[in-house]
C-alpha cells in the first residue's frame, strides 16, 4: 500500500528510507494516506481493513471478488 502511495502521492518532501518503506511514512505522505484509520490497533482490525480497502480502491485497481471477500469478513 505504501508503494502504491509513493507512486501516486510522490512523497517528494521526504526521502523514503532505503531499508524500510514504512519508516517515515507519516512525514512522506502526510494527510494523503490516512494512516491513523489504517493502523488503529488490535481492537479495530476490521475497521482498519475497510479503511485500507477503501484507500486502495480509490488509488488502484482492486479485484471485485477480493474486495467483496474482505467486506464480508469485516
């Protein structure tokens, strides 16, 4: 997901860490990637899955059967 965000949002203000794409993602993407809703903690995994799915659907092609399965499980 962060790789897709890098392709779309660019994150030009901050350089990506060469060893870990997730390191510094908050600085690189700011509000363009709603990380707070995507990683809310163990108690809200279902909501996080739906937030990630929604973001991916807005920025990439997501297989409809995969999206439906995720929604059914959430």
